[in-house]
């Protein structure tokens, strides 16, 4: 079962956060050969999505970095949205490891 975590993204600003993937005993999962994907949607049924860049940044300690450029956060509509993070094992097995709410805060400075 995926862990529930809330995120806050500021519109027009660069976003980055780190997720540590662990097994049920709390030990880091070795992510060698794994890939990761993460999207934001207004609802579970929305066809439109915005992608986080999901990068395995620590294979031995189960670390994944979710990020988004300021150009991408500029395209987000302020308010509450949903997201999840799915990892894919080398054998093709997909596991949703994190899910939750993203609060997009509106920005004023639009450089």
C-alpha cells in the first residue's frame, strides 16, 4: 500500500523533493535498474496531467527525487490536486509507493 504524503508546489518556482522508498520493515529498497514516474492531476478521472521529473538518485538507499522546473510549475493551476509515484522494477512489475495531495500555491512574480 502506498504511503500518503502531502506536497506543496509554488507556482513559477522550481520544485524539488526527495522520497525514500522503504520495505515494510523500514529498510531502504535497492532501486538498481528501477525507473520512476509521477504525475499530478486535478482528479483521479482527469485526462490532463502534469509530470514530475522522477529520478532514482540513490539506488542503494531507495532515494527518488521528484522535481519540476519553474516553467512547468507556471503551467499548474493553483489549488488542490492529486499525485502519485510509481516505480517499475527491472522485471516490469509496477508499484505505487507514494500518493497524496499537492497544493499548488499561486505566484505573483512571473519572470
